[in-house]
């Protein structure tokens, strides 16, 4: 009798955690400089639009077989084949931000990045990320960035 209760409880926990995990969204980035976004999750669906920006971060909000439903920082959405996505190493600035020499607001500003700028992440520590954009390298606060898990 006790074994059945333990088994039922274990099954309940497994189903609950599996559903909770699958409903969470996460970020990936575009692998290529030309990526088709489709109306549905197959190659039979027509192309909705084409991204022409490599490393653009996108939020994964659904999945079906080898396709992922994505949404970008401008709220555009559609379906992309998983082969066109990779682990996220980039972010988009939400506002105009300063990039600092060190991970502190009191360090010397290196450059000001405009809203919507694509930044490549080198590493992150606590609430700061070391990023690269063009020929500039420095640190910025995570709270100003879109696309980081």
C-alpha cells in the first residue's frame, strides 16, 4: 500500500516538474546571417520574414519537433528550424547605455551604445557583463540588456 502512494507521488512530481520546465522560455541566438522565419513549424509553411543579422538573440517560447517558436526584442514572432539557432552569447541594449572599463559605475566610461545595439558577451559576473561591440570592449549592467538567460 505504501509503495503505491510513493509511486503515485513520484509520478505526480515528475509530471509537475516536466510541465513547469517546458513552459519556461529561454534565449538562443541566430547562427547565420540569413535565417528564414516561417508561419508554422515545418518547411511546408511559407516564409513570414527573413532575419539578416547574425548573432541576434531570440526568445524561445514554444517548440514542435525540430522547430522553435521565437520572439525578438521588437515582438516579431515565428518559427525557426533548430539548425539555425545556437547558445546565446549576445544581447540587445534596451536603452542608451554606457560601457565601462571595469564592472563599476564609478569606472571610466569607454563608449555610449545606443538602444537596439547588438553586443557580444565575453563573460558575466553578478549583475555585470563584459561585452564587445565593434572595436570596443568593456562592462555594462545586465539590467539594461535583452536576451540573456
